[in-house]
């Protein structure tokens, strides 16, 4: 049974970043050593590393790596280059709040650290390492909180991939499931395949196999029928961005599962670290939703499955309104309605 990160998802190696290429899983475990921040940014864009918390960690390492290579005689010149690198990394994926949260943390360090450029670079690397360690710790804590909500002998459905691969830690929704099982609860795990890029089939199933946790894989469209048969007792998923009122963006198909869960009176949980919360957005309406390439829908891994020139919609995420969410599980505690108040409280913002 796993208690920690089962795979080295991403590592800082002093002058480079090493990450497992998630587009190659489950067929091959390939590690990439990246010495140029452009390559780390491309890896984020191409989903070689993905999942909101892992994107945040990768973004921080990419910015630290870029900063290390800046040749600047003055602090002013350094900060100008730093800003350019930060913008390039920020433009990779728009929805995961964690990316912008971690880039802002590094920007704070750059703005406030010493006149000495070499020291600033060192401080940036240290901040990126701190972000990774803190985020990993947060996933362990939230998994423990969430596990208390899962009933013994229950069947729990999860969507997309929210384990070590998605978090560079223990996991969010999958972390909760793993922790409950570690506690001795009998949980029957159901994983959706998660069209179009199959993060559930490829990555969640790979992680569960590695952890020796039995699970059943279903296509996304089977969830409603299984709920109608009473074969699903709860749904737990991760999040890419949570607005101040609890509305939550997550992998496309999440909203459908939430509606189905409501219709069948099944609890629907979100698990995410507080770095996923965006207090600047009053509701989910303001969450930017990434639209990805049509080829992801018209085929898979080089095999075309639709007629040529089909019009395609490919939003990578959807937004679940807070009234469909039973609870949001974070490392600072579990929040329910009224979400506005609870979220402010865990983020230490004075109500007013
Ligand atoms: O497009 P992806 O694979 O980055 O999407 C990932 C998800 O939607 C996850 O559910 C979310 O980031 C939570 S990960 C702990």
C-alpha cells in the first residue's frame, strides 16, 4: 500500500528539471531532463506534466530555471527578463489556478529579494522547492481530512487523474481514496476513462495498479446508468480553479457527473489544495476555460476516428456550480454551504 508519492513526477536537479512524460503512460515510463525553461513550458502545454497542483510545481521550477540562465548586469535588467519568462510560462495553460499562484509567489521573491542577482536566483530556486514541498504536504493533509468522509464498504467514482501524477504529491481526490483504503476501509474504486485524452484510463488506472488497489474502469457515459442501479455511493474529483463562491472548474465531464450525482442523491466531493482557490473571482463565470486542439477529439494517438474537416468543440474543463457540491476538501479543512463564508475562513480573509 502506498503512503507517499509512488513515482518521482517532477524533480529539481540543480541545473535542470526531470519529469516523467505523462503522454507516454501507461505504455512507457520515460523521464525527460529539461535544461531550458522553454522545454518545461512546452511540457506543460503538451500535458507531459498536467493536473493543477503539478502544473503549479512545474511552473515554479520552469521560472526558477529560466531565471538561473538570465545574463543581466543589473537588478533592473534581471527583473525585465524575469517578467518575460514568467509571461511565457503563464501562457501555457489558462485554467489551473495553481500555475498563476506559484508564478506570483516567485514574482514576490524576485521583487523583494536583495540587490544581488545571484542571491535572487538562489532565493527563487528555494521558493520553487518550498512550493513543491508545501503542496505535497497539503495533499497528504487533505487526503486525511477527506478520507473521514468516505463510508466503509462504499463504491466511489473518480474522474480524470488526481493522484501523484497530477499533484507531484500524494493526490487530491485519488489521495482521499488511497488514504481511506490505507485506513482499512473497503472502497470499490470506479475510474472514468476521461475523454478525450484518457487521463482516467491511462493515468489513474496506472497509479492504482502500481499501488495495488483494485479498480473498475468505465467509459464516461456509463456513470449515469451505474448510479441508477445503485452501484455508485459517492463521487470525488479534483479541481483546477475554485471561485470564491465554491463554483469549481475541473476536467470536462465533471459537471455532468455532479448533475447525475444530485439526481441520484449521491454525495459529490471536490478535493483540492487552497492554492487552487481564486478569491479574485466571485463565481465560476469568470474562470477561463481552455479550448484545446480539435485533433484531440477527432482522433487518438495518431489514429483518426472522425471524418476529415469535422467541426469540433474541445473545452478541456467545465464549471460545476457550488449548489451541486456536497463539500470541498482542502488541507485547511472541509467546507460546505455557505461556501462564500467557509472559503474566506480557510483562506484567512476577514469577512466583511
Ligand atoms: O487537463 P489536465 O489533465 O491537466 O486536467 C486535470 C484535471 O482536470 C484534474 O482533475 C485537476 O487538475 C485536479 S488534479 C489534482
